[in-house]
C-alpha cells in the first residue's frame, strides 16, 4: 500500500517530538487512536530513528512494514509460527494436500 502525501508530511512534522500527546485534552472520538500503533506511528518512528529507510518509504521503494523489519524495530513472523496459527483456516483438502507433499519429500 502506497504511503499518502499526508502521512509523509505528518511523519516529517512529528520527527522531532519525543513525548506522546496528553489524552486528557482529546475528545472521546480521538482517544481510541492513542494506543493504536498503526502506519502513522511506524512512519514517525522511521522518520525519527531511521531516516534513510523513511526516505525509501516516501519514495515508494519500500512498504512501511518492510522498512520496519529492515530497521529491526518490527519482527517478521517465522513461517512455521504463521502456518500453525492459520492451519485451521485452510480447507481440509488443502491440509491433506500439504501433508501429502511433506510426506513425499522424504
């Protein structure tokens, strides 16, 4: 997903800030955003701590997630962990096919 011009400008503006916003000054509609570590949070952190990766994201060469993984501030889930977490989401036919292929590799 391409990073919008607005997200880039906000990240540039926030790169020098060191502390968060006061939640008691926000209305109820905005309080839910405080705990969310979405794209805006990661963009601000990249702009502040990993300028060269932030520039690659701004240019559209990297996704926000890929830049964070390269910077070491987000981890990539191991494939086995992903498979175990999502195993039941696959159809029984797909699970059987997967098992057959694993057994045939030996």
